[in-house]
């Protein structure tokens, strides 16, 4: 007993050290000791004793978090009786100790929620033991305010817990629990919380605003209601952050609550009667209610609901005092945006007070835009409302006036003038410049492009007037440049807005007025670049050119457009060729003067790239290439003309990325007239040839400047990758291939040997190699007598082996650097191997035939690299998972003999990676896993059929071993059968066809297991549904033979579609619970 007391006191002391000490060493030691405690066998009993003693909050917290870990573990879970005891103990503990420290109450409630969620389908004596949640909570709600708070928090935390998928349990299980909870309890919880809020509203006149506990209760009630409305009803949102999911998929059984206008009224009343600090939560609830799916109502009901909603909004706009709180203001802006995302303009204009409301909203928007420094992140919602309103003007059928032609120009004007007026205040007070956040500016401009096109004449007149004022009036240079930057951005945006509207000649002429002004400004600023330039203004120009290119450049534009007429009158630009030369002139100017400025260089090159894409195939291809400026680039792509191609020691190696874009564009332009002219090609490649010779020279001496060598080589391979990407025709690509092989290949191999540990060098080299072996548009077609395909694969194999063997010598890499230093390179090697194996320019049977080990080395290196990666990493890094699974697909399709010859532990590793990939969120990965599994299962099935036939040729040794391994571990294939079936029956299966392909083979290989699985699924249904479910399975195998011929597979795929429909229909009509945990979890 005494010992016990001592060890408990010791634990309490450790907790104190962990949470209170400022000395790092003591804290780490305490943490280590407590981790050992949580893993000890008597942890459970000690936790209970710690809670019993209750002498320190920290030890109570430790006990609660340890118990939560224990009930959550997937291997060796706690028995049911024990979990029921813990649940009851926690509830009693909370009931008898309402005044615990907040964090302890929180941790205990979390424990209760976790037990309830994970035990949702657990039965004892034919009843679900963890589902009587509301009964558990009722006794709290009938007691003091403190108890009430605990009760409401329990429901709130539970709703949240069930709504959130965790990574330790399969997604299928999470969805089953969530849908069952939605169908059995969620509506009751929602109704309960609304009823409690109605009581608060009654009391709100004498709600003691200084009473902390009453505040707490109100806060928890609002959180609970919000959690109910925020529930993921149909399992769609894997990503909570996107605000674009504007529809709340309320179940049909909840209709009554929303048809009853008192629900909406309740929240609007609360907003006006409780302290402003609570209002943001009330508004968040209103945002969700306003977003209820349209199909919940018929047209008359929806009109009535919308009318109540608009009345409520009007009331808030008429009493805007609370909106001075930024949180309230933000939520209210979200509410306004939902008015249009969920209802049509035709429905809005029919609402009784529409004219008054649209006036209030317009005034509110104008005022908000004028106060640009207040809550800048909320503007997005207001602009999105007006963008959607303006976009629907051409389509509105209603006879009632929408009045947008009056109010939209006011919004446009307020946005533009407020941005211009902000410039001098930002400069004067040294505030943060919104122009620095290009993402946010771009988003607002996209919205403005639509808003500004409504009553476009007014927009243009305003812009012309403001532009002329900004260029003509005397003002501070910095203010002038800031204002012009905004105007150039906005002009680009409104021109880009032409995409979504039918445009008239007058509007094109107005665009001409705007374009002339920007081009005149550009001529002026370019002439001063030698002295000084303004980076933000240049970025705005590039944004303008990008929009101008989309709308007015290319084969689809009418050359008679009024815009060109205006350009010809004012600037003498008579046709598209002359306008193109302005573009190319600007690009060259930027590359010349702004070569050291990464954002401008990369945006300029992107523009060049976009121009080069549009051309090779259009009528205008000749136009662009014939321009003298383009010829200049093709003949002078060296660092003396383009400083960003230089090797300056200030910049980072990774800053050279833009070179690839530059050479892709040049490569495309070169190809237009290249044909088979090898001399022209050699001429173009001279600077690159010189660079290769320089590196070769350096490598041949023992002492060389490593930094300089790295920079020269990295720049060079980035350039080459751009060219290789652009050369997607056989003639041009063969010139490149013969230029690089065999002369320069050894240099790339040497670089990998020397610098394997430096990803800034290896990544570009590996990516170049992966591009060279990629048979894009069938460009890699070697002549019948050419061994080049095999030689190219030898080089690929050599590079993969060199890199692979060296990268594995790195040893332990810190978790936060493992992708950059190791996994990224491995991922590119996987892509490279996949491209080579699937390029169909090499016959891989030749290697073994002639004793060439190139193929074997590459595959063995792949296995070594694979085994060095933990399973979790394969799925955690998207690029790695895509390259791994697409390589595996090729290997299982064409090299199954190699897979079959692997060691048992490797085969199990690969199979479990497929098994985990089947439930991945990325559909590409999931589909890839299905094909891999299909290839493996088909191979197994064939070998089994062969082994049973009396044949003179025995099975190869590999196949025999592979069969043996699979027969020793049937659970692997069985688990995949269960997973695939599970996804098809219970989940929103997005790639049903792919899932159906391996399923037939899995069933034929495991007929007994399949029938057990089928029975367990049938028995898990409510008795009245079992017959229907049994029939579904009967129909699934109807007419299916015991083979994997294409005809039979197609038949099975068709049966499966019907099966899935029937099962879904049968389940829709029942609140089912699948309780075959042993089979399905």
C-alpha cells in the first residue's frame, strides 16, 4: 500500500515537472519516464488510482490522456467490459466533480467521445451499449449550470469526434460510424440544442451577463449547434478548409426543422439579444442554415425560406452596430455570399423587400471597400457575392427589376478608387502593401473582372479618367507608380473578363483605349530602365500582357476587331505581327534588365512559353518565328545577352528553374523551321556544347572549383531538359539524342557519382535523364538496325544503380529533410524506370538472353530503394506515391516473373503497400493499386490452373515459389478481397470499373472465404433486409464462369454495377449497422 502511494506521488511529481518546469533537461527526463509509464502493463489501474486521489490537475490530465491512448489502440484493444466500466466511471467522475480544471474536464470528455465512437457498433445482449448518448447526458442537463455545461460539451465533442476521420482506423469504418450516428442520434442532438437555445432566448432579458458560467453555457450551446450543422453528412469533404463547399447536405428527415420558420428566427433573435462576443458563432450557424441543399424544399417552400432569410439579413443591415467587431463582420460577409451561391437571382428578385435589401447590401459593400484597412480578408466574400450577381444578369428571366445596373458600377468604382487612395496612406504610415500578396490581388481581380463587365461603358470611362489623371497630375513618384500599378492590374483584369460575356464592337473599341494607354506607359517605363525600374509595376504589366494574350492574340480572334483599329490609329501597330513584336520586345527587355529578379524573370518566361505553345500549329506559327526579335533569341541565348543564364555565385542553385521554361519555349520556336537541318541544330546548340566541354575539362583534372562546376552543370542540364521536353517529334529528338550520346553521357554519370548527396545537383540531372527516356509522342523510334534503345536503357540502368547504391549510404536522415535529401531523388528514379520500361523501344527479353545485367541491376536497385522507405512515407508524399505505384503497375504487367522471384518478405512488403494504397484518398494511386492487384491475381490464377493440369512442362521455379508463398499467407489476399468489397458496398467508390477488375480474380482464388464474407455481410443486416442482400450476392455471380477471360470479366463488371445499385437502394431504406467487425474491420 505504502509502495503504491509512493509511486503515485512520484507520478504526480513527474507530471508537475513535465507541465511546469522551465528547465528543458528536467522536462525531457520527465517526459521519457511518463512515456515508459504509458507503455507499462499496469498503466490502466494506476490511471484509475491517479483519478481517485485527484490531488493534482496535471496527474488527472495524464490519466485521462493515457486512457484515451489505451482505448484508441488498434492492436490488442481493451475488452468490451473494461471499456464500459471506463465510460461509466468517467461519467460519474464528471458528475461528482463539476469544478475540475477546464483542461481536465476537456480531456475526460475527449476520452468519453473516443470510447463512444470506437465502440459504436459494439453489442452486449443484443443492444448497442455505447449509443445511449442522450440518456447519458440528460442527468447533467437537469442539474446546476456547471453540470449543464459539461453535458452540452460532451455532445459537442462527440459530434466533432465522430465527424473527424483519424489516420489509425480505416476510412470505411469511420464512414460507417458517421452515417449510423447521423441516422440514429444527430437530429435528436440538434433538436435538443435548439430547444435549449430557445430557453436561453426566453431568459435573455434577465441573462446575467456578468455570470461567467451562464456565458460558458451559451458558448457551448452555440458550438454544439454549429458542430451539428457542420457535420459531413454524406462523406464528401476530406478537406475542411475549402469554403467552396457551399451546400450543406441536410438529410431529408430533418425537413421539419427547416420548414418551421422559428428555427431561422431563433438565430436572428439570438444575434440581436446576446452580447456581441457570441454573435460570430450565431452567424456561423446562420451561414450553414442558409446553405441547406436546394432539393430539401419545393419551389414554394424555398421561396418562403429565402424570404425569412433575406428579412433577417435586412434587419442586421439596418442595425449594424455589432458589425464593428471584425469576427462578426467576417461571418456576416460569408452569410451575404451564401445568398447568391445557393439561390438564383431570379428567386432573389421575387423576395418582397428585394429593392431595399439590394440597396442596403450595395451601401454596405461600398462602405466596406472604402475602409480597405478594416478586415481585408473578408472583402473576398463581398466581391464573390457581386461577381455571382453580375454573372447572372444575362440569364435572369424574372420580370421584377434586379437593379444591378444601378448598384454594380458603384461597387466597381468603390473598389478601384479605394485601392488608388490606399497607396499614399500605405506609403505614409509604412503599412503592409496589399500588392505584395500577389495571390490575394489575383483573386480579387478575377472577381472584379466579372463585376466590371456589368455596365462596361461606365467601368472604362472611369478607368480612362483615373489613368489620365495618374499620368498627368503632379504627385510623388512613389504614389504615382503605386496607383499606376493598381490601374494596370485592373485594366488587365477587366479585359480578361471579356471571356465570360458576349462582347460588342463598342466594348472592343473601349478595350483599345485602355490597351493603348498601358502600352504607352510601358514604352515610357522601358526607356528609363537603364536608370531605375519599379518591380511591382513590371509584375502588373506582365499580368496585363497575360490577359491581353488570352483574349486578343491567336487564330480565333477576328483581325477586324475594333481593338486593332484603335492600336493602329494611336500607336501605328497595324496588325497582329506588330503586336507580337511588342510582346517579344518586352520579353527581351525584361530578361535583359530584370535577369536578377526571380519573380519578373519567371513570369516573363511563362509569357514566352504561353506564346510558343499557341503557335507551332496555328496559321500564325510563321509570324512569331519570322520576327527579328525571336531570331535574335534563337541565335544569341548566352549570358552576355540574358543575364539570368549567367553563373553568378550569389544566386541559389535552385533559382535556375526558370532556365528550363526558357529553353522549352526556344525549343518549340526552333522546331517550327528546323525540319532535318542538322547544321542549324548544331549552330543553336553551340553555347550548350561549350558548357559541356567546360565541365568535361574540369572533371578531367583532379583539382577544380567545385562550386563553379556545379553551377555550370546544373544550368546546362536544366537547359537541356527544356529542349528535350519541347522536341516531341522523331527527327528533332534524334538530333538531340545523337548529340548527347555517347559524347556527354559519362559527364552526367560522373556528376551523380560525385554529388549524390546534394539534391540541388542530382535532381536536375535525374530529371533530365527521366525526360530523355520518356517516349513522348512516339519520338523514340530507333531504326531496325540501331542498338540505341538498348544502349539508352543501359545508361538509365547505370544511373539508377549509381544513384541508388550511393544514396543508401547516407544513413539516418532527419524526418523533416528525408524528402528533400532522399525520397525526391528516389521518386524521380522510379519515374525514370517506369518511363523506360513502358516506352516500348526496348525488348527486355534480350538482356537475359545475352547475359547483360542492365535490367537486373535496375530492378534490384529498385527493390533496395523500396525496402529503405517505410510504408507510411509511400503514401504520405504524393509525388513518391504516384511514381511508385505507376512503376509497380508496369512491373506487375510485364515483369511478373521478376516479382515472383523475390524474397517472401519483399513480396509481402509490396502486397501490403498495394493493400494500403487501395484505400488512399488519391484516386490515381487507388486505380494504380487496382491494376497491380489485377495483374498479380491473374498471374496467380494462371499458374494455379497450370499446376493442376497434367502438363509436360513443369512450372518455372519462380512461379512455384510464388504460389507456395501465397498459399502460406492467404490472409493477405483475403484482406484485399474484404477491402475491395467493403469500398464497393459501403463507400462512395469513385473508380468502380478499376475496382471490379481484380475483384473477380480475388473471388475465384478464395471461394470459401468469399462465401463466409458474404454470409457475414448478409447476417449483419436487419432481419427484414437479409433476403434482399442475399439475392444481391446471388445476382452478382449470375452467369459468371470460373475463368478470367475478357468476356467473363466484362460480364462481372456489369453485374457489379447492378449489385452496387441494388445494395445501395436496399441500405438507403434502413438504418443499417454492420456488425461483422471481425470480417470487415
